[in-house]
């Protein structure tokens, strides 16, 4: 399954907003440095879909606010 995510790094409060079944807006406290925000986004999406973080990977948008994540079944 593929999920589109729009990320806001360095936010004051962490937030997960579900736009549709496959589109989320996420705000994370971690900065967009040293892959910190990406790792937090992966763990949030893994928790949302009740899978381990190793089953979630970023397909595109590693350095962008708009990302596509793949969730293994």
C-alpha cells in the first residue's frame, strides 16, 4: 500500500491529521536534519497502521515536505 504524507518538521506540537485513507498531514517536533524528521514520520505511520517501522519505507520525497511511503502487508 502507498501512502502520501505532507510533513512539517520542527513544529511545536506533534500532529497527525488524516485527509483520506491514503493521505496524511503530519507535524513533527524533530528538525529536518540528519534524517530525524523522516525517522519520526516512519514511526508515526507505522503506529497508525499497526505495523513495525521496518515495514514502512520512504519511496520518494526523502528531502521534500511531500513524501510517498510504502507499507508492506
